[in-house]
C-alpha cells in the first residue's frame, strides 16, 4: 500500500515527537563527560537511578571503587557530582558554604515542611539557623538532660522487665520507643511512654511520620520527572500523610497557645525556645521578606516536624548498632563499663557532667557513626559555576558527599571495616595517628553540617 501524504505526515510527527522526548530525557547527560568526570552510564529519563536497586550505600561504594574520589551520576535528569576528596568536601561544607553551596536539594511536595531548615534557602535558612543554634548549646542541652535521664530510667526498667521474664530483646524496637519518647518530650514538652502506651496519639502519629520511605512511588516520580511537581502541588499532593501533618500542626498550635498563657511549667524544650523567639523579636509591619529574626507560626510547625523526622530513625538506629558493636566486641564493652563505673561509682545515677567526661563512650559512638553513618549522604546545590581544587562545578549541579565510602576509605582509615574506638584516642602515636586526624576532621565537618 502506497504512503499517502496523511500517513507520511503522521509518521513524521511521531518520529519528531520521539526525537524530542529522547532529547529531553538525555539533555543533561553529557555534562560530566564534557568536564572529563567519570561515572556510570545514564539511561534516558531515569539516569543512573537504577543503580540504587541493591541499596544506596552499596551503589556509592561500587562507584568509589570503580571511579575514585570524584564521579558523576544522574537522578533522572538531575546531575549529581559525588565527591570524596577531603579538600573539596571542606570547601563545599565550610569555606564556600555561605557563598556557593548554601542550599540543599528540594524535591518539592513538602507540604508544611516547606519552611523547614532542611528545605529553606539562603536568607530564610540563615535566619532560621540563627534562631535554632542556641537550642543546641551545651547549656540548653544540660537543661534538657533531666528529661532524657528520666526517659533513660524508663528504658532500663523496660529492659529489666523483659530480661526477668526471660523474653528476647528487640533492641531496635526498644531504642525506637526511647527515641520517640525523647524527641516528643524535648520537642513539645509532652510526657509519653511509648513502650507502655503505644496508642498515645503522639506515638501513633509519630510512627506514621517515620514510615516515610525513599522508595515512595511519589518521590521516585518527582525525582525522575521534576516537571510534574507544579502540577502535583496544585493537586495538593504531599510526600507525607495529610492526617499526620494535620495532627502535629494542630498540636503545635494548641501547645503554643498554652505556652503564651504561661502554662509551660518552666520546662525547656525546642518548642518553648522557638516560641520565645517570637516574643523576644516581634516583627513590625515594615519587616519585609522575613527580614526579622522571629520564626513564623508555619516555621515553628515545620521545625517541630523536622526535629521528629531527623532525630527518630538516626538515633534509634545508631543506638542499636552501638549495642551490636559492643555485644560483638566484649573487650570494648568491658573497657567502656570500667569508664562508667569509675565516673559513676556504686551505680550512681548519671549526671550531665559525668557523661561529658566519658571519653571512651564518645569514642565508641564516633566509631559506630563512622562505620554506619546516620545520614548516608550530604547534598548541596551549586548556586553559581565555580572551580574547586581544579574541578569545575556548574551552576545547578547537586554536589553529594557519600559518607559510607568516605568513612571507609583505606587512605584515611587503617583496617576501615574493623570496629576500633581507639582510632579516636588523643594519646595514640605512630601509624594510628593518621586515623585520629582523619576522625577529628570528619567529625568536625560532618557533625556541623549533616
């Protein structure tokens, strides 16, 4: 059958559409090749996203072994520059943080979390950070220590109860309960016991909020097809459960009203410190673009949710892994027990000052975090094309620091797969000094900017 003009036009249109779609799906994929930066080969539209199928840590370690300290990859069409070189890492997270690398990647569909410190950009981020920084001073944390101490005693009682009944202990579950209790108490000033009262509204909604997964289909869609974000926003899609977000929004509003009436029992918690910022620095009608210091109501709600999201899984997982490391290294456990018995003789109750003197405990925690980093990755978006240590980083590229391979790089850590808290001993000499220097630098950088 001969081709008619109509069929030729249809065929031409179809081919043209396919070409345009293919061009869109691969448009950014040549950026690293032009810069001479190696990396896995991206596929149209999905980039190198398929590499995560065996896990993010595994993919990062595989790329590190294959490409070295710098490689390029793609989440869909978004270019990601992975960096392990310590000079570049320090420049991004410290030296040029406030000029070129202030902002994190924003996936969108954040709902009330749009004003959270991990999402806010530039001046808003700086202002929120300025207000929140005093919250984490040693003085404020010391004031909150009695809350944590009481919840720690509850945890011990629950553990003892299980052991007396000869029941197996699920340490992740136990530490999850402890973590949510501490976070809710120090964030909102609400006393809960999730182990014995699992149906408490704060507990049930908190756990629902923690159920957020990076395999969320909605998150995958907006990563691979970011042009859909504005449409999904107009349809009120959100990465988090609307019911859960509404519960905490209402809870913050109710608690704030009580605090403003003076009903806070002199408790020091994150919510009270944020509410105080409003009364201490009230905006006037002349303040524009959030130029004042005080947090808005929406920002207070966002930070409260961020505290929960950022603290729960990281804390419970780190405590679980620390317990595992101690159980599988009885020599370390014994040394730590000796330190505790020395500073708290005769089973004396813990104090903040005694805890601050437990150097070996800190070493064991640091080594656990080195082996199993809580965050996994750090990301910053390049605001303007810049050259760092001979590497050109184009504007808009997401710079990613993969913590797992960075903290297991044999160039900086001898026997990196071994659990050895002595890496952080300030009295060590010789070959192990290299580990101590690397440890102190990595902790200082990562802890401040994670």
